[in-house]
C-alpha cells in the first residue's frame, strides 16, 4: 500500500540564498520519492518562514516550492498543510490554486488501522500565554483584513517582523519547551486513544513511547540545521528517516 509522508519546519525563506536553494533541491528529491511510493503528504507547519496572503497578489520568493507542490497534486498525491505559528494566514491560495488542503489546529487521521493525531505544536499544553494571545490577535479576521489592506510591500515586511518575533518568543529554557509538547501528548493519551502524536515546532527531532506503551510521541525536527528529516508510515510501521 502507498505510504504516508510527513515534514515540518522547513522555514523556506529564512536562510541565505545557497541554503534556500539546497532546501528546494532536497524537497524536489523527497517529492520524487513521494510521487513514486506515496499516497499523501502531511506538512505540519512552518514550511514557509512567513506567509501573508492577499486577494490579488502572491508574495514572491516561493514560486519554486509552489511548482513542486502543484506537481505532487497533479500526480494524485493528497497534500495537507497544517498551519504553524509562522503560517499567519494561509487563506485560500493553497486550496484553490494548488489543490492543497489547509487546516488550523489539530487533525486526526485513521490509516491502516492506526490513529494519528497531528499538530504543529504551537500553543499546546500549559503555559505559552503570550504566544496564545499573539495568535488570537494576528489571526483575528478584522486585523487580517486591516493588514491585507496595507501596501503589499509594507504588509510583507511587517509579517517578516512578526515571524522574527515569533522565533524570538521561543523560551530560553529548551528543556521546558521540549517537555511541554511531550507532556501535552501524555495528557492527551489519557483522554483518548491514538497510536501516534506527531508535531514539530520546537525543532527537537525524536520518538518517545508514551506512558502505557501503546502510543508514541514523534517530533519531526527541522531542516534549518542541515538535517533532512521526514516521517514515513508504511505497512503498519512509522519510521523517522533522513533524506
């Protein structure tokens, strides 16, 4: 049976030109694998380092990536984009123009008898009050409409600044940030049954068995440190792999 693939925290547009070109080339390699062996691709947030959608204007800098996504869809690969904290407003462009389904918050999937719970990871669990307030403010419909009414160059500049603030907001205590998502997965496992909780956000790649041993916490890590991690579920087995 065709496999399901997962990526997170690519942060296209963040780094220097050479690094961005390498990321794009490696995404093309991964997408070739998915076209040959896959059924679906789930992107768990912060694939772009910033995104602000306008009614008639598409911000430059991501056209190569959009071509790769469109090619996946044309090869009958289901592509789902779960918004992260850098995906301020995905709007309708991905859905209507690229055929990519966009989702905010957590998403559940049942595949081959296994239940997946997926989220980017931002704002989950206890704490992170400042970020939760920030998201409520920036994704407010009125504020988004106001922002999109600005000149596009200024609005994109402002969204880049929000992106930098979002990154700077990450707690200095990395252990707390890692534990926050893991503890959320542990608490969720007490409320409902699932096999895998998948996320990104804190850029700390790994798989951990949750209490009881029937479920696993999986963090897909990031590509900005040179790693090329992705998840693959095939024939009843989840693997965290390197390209």
